[in-house]
């Protein structure tokens, strides 16, 4: 399914039919597209959109996030994989704090359980970052 062009977020680049490639959820998810485009609240802002579809219409549960926050979430994700629970120090400049020490290992366990899906995406992200930062 293609990302809609008539709603508030105006896609510039889309990943259509995302439900067919969504890692362990492929062919079993309501996410139909991803896009990067102009934000509905300010056409000078670039945002990312996860497009959800209910089978009859685009869902209000679709998520939109400012570009810099997506980058920060990815930093937080990788920092959480690296988190040493014996240390009080943050792993990033975001100054993350552990809210529930007893559950920190759930994040690492999730990665370990789903590494076959997550690692290839992280490797591609790594390669794209290296390519981009050379410029």
C-alpha cells in the first residue's frame, strides 16, 4: 500500500508496502508504509511517519516524529544495548537514566532473541552512517 499524499504529512520519500518487509512482523502488521516528508504543523520541518491502516482507512494511531527525535531514539536504543547495569554513567550525550534496573536486561534479551532480524538492519544503518558522514 502506498503512503497517502492527501493527509497532513506530505511524503517526500516513502517505503511503500512496508508490511511485506517489517522484520519479524511482515505480512502480519497494520503498518503499510514509512515516509519522510514535511510535517503538518510546519512545512519547513521534516518529520518521519509510520503509516497504519485499519483495512478501511488510515489510522489515527499512525506515528509522526521529528527527524532529530528519531535520531535520538536510535542513539538511546544502541546505548541501551551497551548499558552496563553496574555503572551509573549514561552511555550517550542524551544523559539517559535507568528507570527500572530490574528490567534493563529485557532490552538486551530482546536483541539477543531477535538478533537475526535486528542485526542486519543495524549493519545497514552502520554502513549508511559511515557513507553519509564521509561527506
